[in-house]
């Protein structure tokens, strides 16, 4: 019985000796490799986060929250006017021509408005463009230079005597201009 126990003890010891001996150099290599993988993953995630969509951006969120009730009042007043607006756009000469047709409840043309069209780029505010729309007796028409194909937010603001009468925000996708 003692002989059997001695054989078992020796075989157990042989299995332990088959592995490499853990040294200070081995611990250092494992730590460097482990931390290297962790840092590489973190830098990759940081790069991806900074090079993709940045999300919504407000210059001053507090001021935006303070004018919220004013925007609601403008929306109610706009609904009470009962205007219908038909807006069309087409790409030409490195920009976009935009035409807006304002009609009242009786389907008569609405004159005397100051109309602005703003093309807001969803990711790069430096590409935003604005056009003043002039009245040609019926429609309001203008041209925004530097608006290329892609996704945009189109904001139309019509005012009379400094008071906003109509505001519209629409998402728009412009395709390559067909010549």
C-alpha cells in the first residue's frame, strides 16, 4: 500500500514539472502583453468614437430650453393662420435653387414676407448655407451656393415685420445633379 502511494506521489510530481517555471521575466512579458492589448482596444474605441457621428450639438442648451415656450406659441399661431406651403428644390450650378409657394386659407398668394431658407448639414456646421428667397409676384425663390448632394436639414423661416409667421424644418436628401 505504501508503494502504491509512493508511485502516485511521483506521477503527480512529474506532471507538475512538465510546465515551465514561472520567472520574473515571464510575469513581466504577460503583464506587458495584457496591458498592450487593453491599451490597443481602448485607443481603437476612442478613434472610432471620435471619427463617427457626433450627435446633436447645441451651442447653449440652457438658452434653447428658455425659448421652448416661445416656439410653442409660434407653432400655435402658425396653425391658426391656416397657410399651406409648397416647397420645391433642385440642384444646379454647385448649389440648390429653392422655390416656396405660400397660400392662405382662401388659396390666395401670401405677399410681403421675408423668407430665409437654411440648409443645415447634420454633422458639420461649417457647411451650413443660407439663402434669402425673393418674391417674384407669386412664389418666393432663392439660391443657396455650396450645397452638395447628401443629407441636409432644410429650415424655412418666413417673417413679416420682424415677427415669425411660419417655420418649417424638414430632412432632405439631395442626389447628384443630373445634367
